[in-house]
C-alpha cells in the first residue's frame, strides 16, 4: 500500500472535527424547567468488516475513518499479521461495509466461534483467546518524562472535540513526547484505539516511542490492545481495573491513571518515569477545562 508521510513535530496529524455534519444531529427535548431545548447528540452507525470473503463483525461506530477502524480491528484481533500484504481496503458508504483484502488466503472460522464481550461502551468483542499473542511479549525500553504527561493532559483537555460538543463518546490520542499526534473518538474506546492502530499500520508509524492517552477506564482490553500495538505507555484521566493492572505488569507496560491537574497514579512500569517537573509547579486543573472521566 502507499504509505503517507507525516512530521511528528508539527502537532496534530488528525484532530476531532466536532462540526462534521455526519457525526452528530440536533435533537429537541425539554430541560429541568420544562423549557424546550435543542442539543447535539452523537450518531451511531453499523459498520460491517470483512476480511477477504469472510464477514468478521458488525461494529457500532460514529462512522468516521472506517478504513482505519477496519484495519486496526483486524490487526488487534490477530487476524492481520505484520507480514501481510494488504492489496485493498474498500469502503462502501451506502452498504456500510469495509472489505480488507490480503495476498494471503485467510479463514478464521474457529477463532470467531470464541467471543468475549468486553467492558467498553458500545460493547466491544474479542475473538479467540484474549491473551493470545501476549506470551513472552516485553515492551521496549522508554524514558517517560513527567513534563510530557502534564503537557499532554493540558493540550488534550483543551482540544475541541465531540466529547465537549455532545458527550457520550470516548477519545484516544496517539502522542509523541509532549505532542498529541492523532486524536480519534468513538462511542466505544475500543473503536477509538482500533482507528489509531489502523492509521499506524497504514502509515508505517513506529510504536516504540509513543504514548497512548485515553479518556476511558484502563481495562484489560485497553491494556492488551496497547501492548499488542507495541506502545510502552498507556495513560488516562480515569481509573483502573485489577486485571488491567495485572496484565500491564506482566508485559511491562507503564500504566498511568487518574491524571488530573498535577496529580496522577502509576500502577505499573514506574521504572520508565523521569520526574523532571515539580508537581507543585503545575497549576490545578481550571474548572472550565475539566472533563468528567468517561466511566460509561
């Protein structure tokens, strides 16, 4: 496939577009006083993903970047291999279908029989063994400066987004040092991270020096997907699940949660942290920039 080039020193390569007409719609309702009101609500659309001739899954999504979502989903499910030659990614907007074609013949009948419904919003599905591919995996060495974490939290929190415009959505951001690069949103955080995985695959982007930031909980699924992508750091404003922490420690993933203002908690991979900023020098999060943690 043709690989696009990007400059990771230039800021966002992809940022949310809260004004995109297909992503939200206006709905009339009443407020607490009985007054009529119009609000923006997020759209949900089905997207059916095929790998060659085999139908894999139908995902509920907001409908942006369907090709990246399909590629990332298949990659994170272990259905695309690193050495696969992708001969085409075809999206039919009317049929709401993406077909990913490979040179290698594929069949995943047995894998599809085993499903785990994950804990994400717009419930995600893992096919086969959730831990498949993690055995013996160790993530690369990486130095993580706390100044980067503070910068990233501040920048991401102030980025115009669908979350701020309409709510009911999760965001995931691929970052390099203190610069957010690709910011994806969707009704499920699993979709948002799959879009980033697909973008990285399509553009041949290295993972060993990246940070993944999510607005949602640090669950087993998020940890597994981050580790399988080869990204050494996963951070969030939200909290942790116990199994997520266990898996992060097993694979050597740096797991940082409850990032708010000057505060954060690291439950795995603390050895990567370089404390180059005094937390007392970081201002507390301004009320007008606060986001509620996405717990749904």
